C-alpha cells in the first residue's frame, strides 16, 4: 500500500488504531526523507510543535520560555541604559515622570477643635530638558522676565548642563504658569506638584515644623508624621490624595495658641527681653494645649526656621530653672516621710556654710521657718537642708523618677539632653535643691510640676489629642496623693502671701511658683543677665491646667517693678495675663466662692496658715 510521505511524517497518530493487514507501523519521525523541500521541512517543524502529544510539550514550553526570556532581557537592558546613559531622551522622559511623583502628599493637620493648621494645595512646577532647548540665552532671558526671583546665572548653568531634566522653578502660581506657557519655549514644561501651606502663619510654628520642596517633613509634627510611615504608604501607591488619609489631630487649641503668643509678644516688648516662651499643659492628660517660643518663624517661609535664635526654647533649650525647682525639693522631702508639712528649718544668720562654699538667702527671714514658708519666702537654706536630709543618692533617684535626668521624648523630634553634673557631690545636691547646677528643658520641668499637681501621676507631654483614660494608662505614679495635696496647698499659699501674687487672678484659685536664675556666661554666673520662670496651676483644689512662662534677660521696668527684674515682675505678670485671657476660652469656670474644704488633710494636720487658703 502506497502512502504520501508528507502525511506519513506529519499526520497525528492514533495509538488505538488497528493497522491494515500487511501494513507496517509508521515511525513518529523518520530520520530523513529524500527529496523533501526546505519549505516543507520548516512547515512540518512548526506543525510538530503544536501537536497535542505529550512528547511535544517540552519543545513548546522551551519556545515560550525563550520568548519571555528575550522580553526580560530587553527590559533589563533598557533599565541599564537609563542608569548608564542619562542623556538618553527616553531616560529624560522617565525621570520627568519620576520627578512628578516625588512630591509627597500629606494629611491635613488640625487642632483639637478641627481647625486647619496645615494642608496641601495643588500647584505646578516648571521643568526644562536642556538638550531640547536650542537657544539657551534666549530661554534664560524669557524665563527670568516672567519669574524674576530666579537667579539668571544659576538657570543658565542648569540649561547648559548635560542633564536630561532640571527644575526651573518649584511651586509656581497659576498666573505664572500662564505666562510661562505663553513663552512657548521648546523643552520647557510643567509637572503637577503639591505645596504645604499653613493658614495661620506663625501660630504653632515650632509645633508644626516645616517641609522641604518635595513636601517631606524636616521638623516638628511634620517630621513625626513621616516617621510614622507616610513615605512608605505613598511609594506603595496607597495614597493618591490628601483625602485618602485621616487628618492628624493635635492637642493644640488654636484660640489659646494665639492668645499665648500674643501675650508673650507683649511681654517681650514691654520688658525688653531677648526671648520669651510659654505653654499651657493639661495636667490630667499631659496634652500640650498651647506652646509658643519667640522669636518664631512663619512655616510658609521655612528658611527663617534656620535662624539659631528661633529655636523652640520650651523643648530644645536647656536652662537652670531657678526657684521653680524648689517644688521638686519640697515634694521629695514630703514624699520621703522624713519631713512633713509642719517641719521647721533654721535660717538664722542668712548664710549656710558648706566647706568653702556659702549659700545665701535672697530675701532671708533670719528665723526658724516652716516648710510652707520655705516655699513662700523662697528660702535657699531651707531647701538645701531638706535635700541634705534626703542625701545625694536619694536626691538623684527622686529627680530621675521625675524624668529630669533623661532626655524628654515627645512627638516633636527636636529635644535636648539635660546638663547634669559630671561628679555629683553634696554641694551639687545643695545648689540643685534651689534650682542651680542642673539644666533641663522647660517642658521637662513642666511635666514634673504637673505630676506634683495632679495627684502624683507623671505623664509624658503629648502634642496629640487624647483622653484622660488614655493618659492614665501610660502614666506612672511618682508621688502619693497626700504629697500632692500638700504641694497644692503650698502652691496656693504662695499665691496669697508669696511670690505668686502677680498671677493670682481672681475667681480662678491659682497657685504657683516663681524662678529666677542667673545665666552662665563663659563659665561664670552673671548677676544682671537673668532667666526668669513662672509656673502656675488652676484651680488648685482640682488642677486642670498648668501655665508656664519663661523670659530670657528681661529688664526692670522702673515704673512698676521698682528696678526689679526677677520672675514675679515679668514672667509672673505675663502668666497672669494669659490665665485671665484663656481661662474662659478653655472652659475653666470662675469660682465666685472659694471651694469648700479643698485641702482636708492639711486642715487635719494644722498646717501653717491653712485658714488662709482653706475656703471655709
């Protein structure tokens, strides 16, 4: 039986077919077929590849793998060319597209009441492709005429470079975009961009921080947001617009923030101070309600933030806090059990001799005084004797427990390390007891005073809104409730008959403490260059807010201070103005009648002058 040779070579075989009588089985592929044309062989090879037999599957897989391999090699080669040949026009296009995606989209920042503090607006930026600009001098002349803030020499250098892509101007206005577009310069174009804006200008500048031209946070809460993974979310494509992210809600009250800054500006001018700063801290939650430091800056003009005189003095500066530290010393003494509110201290003579050192009183009484009087008369000798009674190890342990020997960490990336004596001896304990020899950030000291006032719970200050329950979960009890009541009573007494009278605003039951420290200049204390502090809490029967003011080198205003430049006459006055202005804003109700039995334990113990503050 005669068979067609082509059919014999290429027809699919049926393994179940029964061969005709006398016919021989046909081989799958004879070794050679004489007389076949080249076209027939190629056609047969292609058809064979698509046979359904298992034997041919390996060849089909091999062909597909070869095709995919070629595709991947081509892509890898192109990527390599992007890196090795930056002048490639394809590379320039790719980089142009990449540049459009580098501007980071950011969430809004709002205050505790929902007011916008920072937001993004859509804008455009101008770019150029130097290889496509033929008359560079003309391009420079035209562009600088429309965008006069551009430096012509810098732009000419950019356009003369061999780069495939350069920025001409970031974040231009719609009017500028129209004018540049009308120029019709080949090789000049626009890319979508985002600009960070701060509608309230300088308000809360040190808290908010700033972003760079790529909208990346480089200071303050803006930097904190990036550290929480914003850039990763953006790069993975999860964020395409600000609405994709929930706003970041701060603890700040914008109304109080404006008031604090305004009063600080008044005080800085009135007392001719070099700088001033202040804050309001919620002692029940640790929330920072307001914080301002002057001189400040407008985050819409971030270059101003680089001025070293515009630092956040509440968080970055470290200072000897003066007599406000006596609150720590009294709290330590009371909590130790070695002293009580009726303990007495001999300050006769007005001088404490310790080796070759002499500790003087500022306004000495030259008599034996009670513990509350140590506070109201701001006695250095009484404070020193308390600290010596606790001892150096106990003193250091207490200050560490109060968070005063370690760097304070908050959401703000900027913070300062305390300056601690390298060798802590008894003379260091003596001077630190009344506020010299240990420098800390004012925000750090404020957190410790808040713990004294709120029942003994130390809370790390936060710039994010949180509830009292959330705060208590993270708080550490560092003092007993009894010690806290005694300190509240003593602070209130200081407002009625001590140095805190200037901030004793009627109807708000204020208590507090002044602090005046001589500044250290080139290793020496300078008497006429002072750093003053005032800390006040209200209401003292159940404190809600702590108000703090600091002033750097205030001057005496003779008409009202009698040539004094100490804290009561400047920081105290400013603090009183702040309380009077913001208490109604913050919902702090006036108390037209004194609170009933605010300090029951002090009454029971018969504390010094308790009838002056008890409210009975």
